[in-house]
C-alpha cells in the first residue's frame, strides 16, 4: 500500500512539474512585443481634467494602471484618443496610461517593456517621430495580463540599457552590494568624506578632455540611511554624448507622514555637457578645497541635471 501511495505521489509531482514547465515554455515562446499594443494621445482632457490629479507620479512621468472596463470608460471620456478597448479585452489585458509635461520628458515614445518576477518595466525613449507631437505627450498601452506585476517602474531609457563595456550589467548588481565590493570591482567610490580609486576618475576625465571614449561606475552613499547609489557614465566621442544610468533601488524614501518606501529603480539619461562647477568668492556655500564637483546637463533641456564629486 505504501509503495502504491509513494508511486501515486511521484506521478502527481511529475504531472505538476510538467504543466509548470509547459506553461513556462508557452510564455517563453511568446515575444513580449506580441503581448502589448500602444497608441499616442494628447493628455489635454476634453473635460478639463488635469491628469496629475488622477495619476501616480514617478521619474518625472505620470501614469495610471486601468484594470477594468468601467474605469476605462471614465478615462475614455477625458481622453477620447486613447487606444480603443472593449469589455471583453479586459479579461486578458490591462491598460497603462502615461503622460508628461516637462521639457526633459517631451516627445517620449515607448521603447521597451520588460518584466521580472515582481516588476513590470516600461522604458520611454526620446523620439523625433512625427506622430509624437508637442501635444501628444501621452501613451496608452494595452498589455497582456501575463505581464501584470505587483510593481511597475516607468522611466526614461536609452537604446541600450546595458551599455557599459568594462563593468557588469548594473541591473544584476546584488541589492546587498557593499562599498568594499565596489572598490574590488574597480568602481570609483565616494565615501562621503574621502574617495577610493581616485585614479579612475582622473583617467575618465583625461580621456574626455582628449575626446576619447570613456566610462566609469561611481558608487557612493546617500539618502536618509546612507544607502548605496550607483552611477554608470559612458562618454561616446562619436556622438559627443554622455549616457548615464542611475540605480537608486537601494535608497529608502521617507514622506512627510513618516512612511518609508523604496526609491525608484533605474533611470537612464543622455547628456551633452559635462562641466566643472566653479565657485566664485561670493558663493553662499563654499566647498572644501579638495572637493571637485562636476555637473552633467543638456544644452537644450535644462531640467535634467546630475552631479558627482570627488576628493583629491
């Protein structure tokens, strides 16, 4: 009898594993690009509704997740040109709306959709396509429910998110990453009152000055709990641009009510200017003599500014 029970249990386990593998194989065979559709729209409401009053906000982008048809109809009244969906489609799909308003997020088009076990990632990239006019700063994205996750991260991206050549993919760095590990991985590390691997930043800046390709990974502590923040910066002399990824995924934010939450994850930028910050004699705040501060910015998009510094 025991052998029979053991055999039956084994068969059930095999069947379960088979179906799990079968379902996973089905999902893997589906290209993510086949699991969504999108349409640009103007977020200027026909009913004078301001989208910021009804949407969430992250990374300079407003967004709304719509999971049922009744809610969809309400938004369709406000934004008639969002993608068309009927009630049956919401059984297997959900809708994400995005809207932007600042110069730095102007003309963002849908570039990528990715998922991991817990998060749906939607990357928006600068585009010069004619269908994305100044007024069409909204994107309506119909997404298969297979891609629904508890968390969503919407961000500005660049064409190749894993653009560093001498460092590993920033998205695969462990959350428990330490400053000691960063030093061993040949990162430039800012310890708050001193810097390690300073020769790396010197070499990086010298290459840029001579118009050579250059890249560096900067690791420093920030936020309320001194969590690690990571910058990947790559200068491409052919483009005369700086490609930057900022990983804030280890930073904890505290709001006015004292509630804590994890910060945004990965943000991608393109800059065309790197300049040293000059402090005049009448500066209100004087830096220490051994601190060198640099700013990354765009000549045409003044809102996006990133800075880094090092101790000589």
